[in-house]
């Protein structure tokens, strides 16, 4: 039987010293051991080195295991994601409203894309793009401004709407994070409203709809009613 066939037919129960010796002989032909050879001395050639390796190998178990001592408790860092704030159902936009908002916003973005391509090599457009990049960075401040009341909700939503219309797809992960933070801040504010006549309500619903439905953050979008 060849070395390969011996390995293929080898089972755990058959894995003993005799078969190991047989496989070693077949896999690596070598002259027989020299009687009285002191294997504790440093090897003088390759054959002597291999004999010493085989001797040490015989001292090892075919299968070894390691006892792992894990601590009883392991501290795991968990990021707590805030849940979506619910509000009075009377404040929620209808399905028709949401679909209309997405359709109108899509048309606006198509027009923006057309103008962007048309003026791509215009010097004025390059200046505008630099300004736009700065404004996109400002977008990340709106969640705190909304939460702390540093800017009115109505004015904030107007600025946000204009910036969303100019965003170039695909978005970076950081931008998606910013949009979600804005939507959560607006949902938090809407949860505190009591009347459909509240001035910020239509502006909040507009931005939440665009972020949720157009930019694919469905878990933050309002349900279709």
C-alpha cells in the first residue's frame, strides 16, 4: 500500500505508532537507524536531523486539545440605537402625499442633474461645487441644531430640502448616517406636536418622507395610511 492510500484508509482508531512509523518510512526513505546512535547530540547532517525530528514526534499525541479558561463575564461594547418615536396618527402623512412628494423630488433632482452636466465645464459651476461641498458638511450640524433649538424647524427644513436636492448619488456612509440623524431629530420634534395646524408639521413630514422613501431609509419612513 502506498503512503497516499494508507492515509486515505486511516481512521482515528488505527492512528497508532506502528502506522506512523510505516508512513514515515514510505514518505521519506532513509537508511536504518544506527545502533547506539546518541540522538541527544546535535545532528551532523540532514539524515541525523530527520531522525531526531521523528523521535520527538513520537512523543506527541496524534490529537491535542487546549483547555480555554474564559472569564465568567466578558464586557461587550454595545451601541444602543434609539427607537423611532411614535406620534399621534392624525399627524402622519397619507400614502398619496408621500408618493407625490417622492415624485416631485425625483423630478427636481433630474433637473439638477441636467443642469450639472450642462454646466460641467463652466467656471461658475466649479465655484458652485466648492460651495456645495461646504454646505454638505454643514448638513451634519442640523441634527444638533434641531435638537437644541438653535435654528427654527421651518428654516432648517428649507435648508435641508435644498441640500438634499443637490446630493450626488451614491452617498457615502457618513452621509447616510447624517440623514438618519436628521430624520430621528425631526421625528422627536413631531412627537411633541399636538395639532395638525402646527407650523412645523408639514415641513417635518416632507423631510422625513424624502429621507425615508427617496433615500431608502425605510425603517424611518412613515407607514402608508
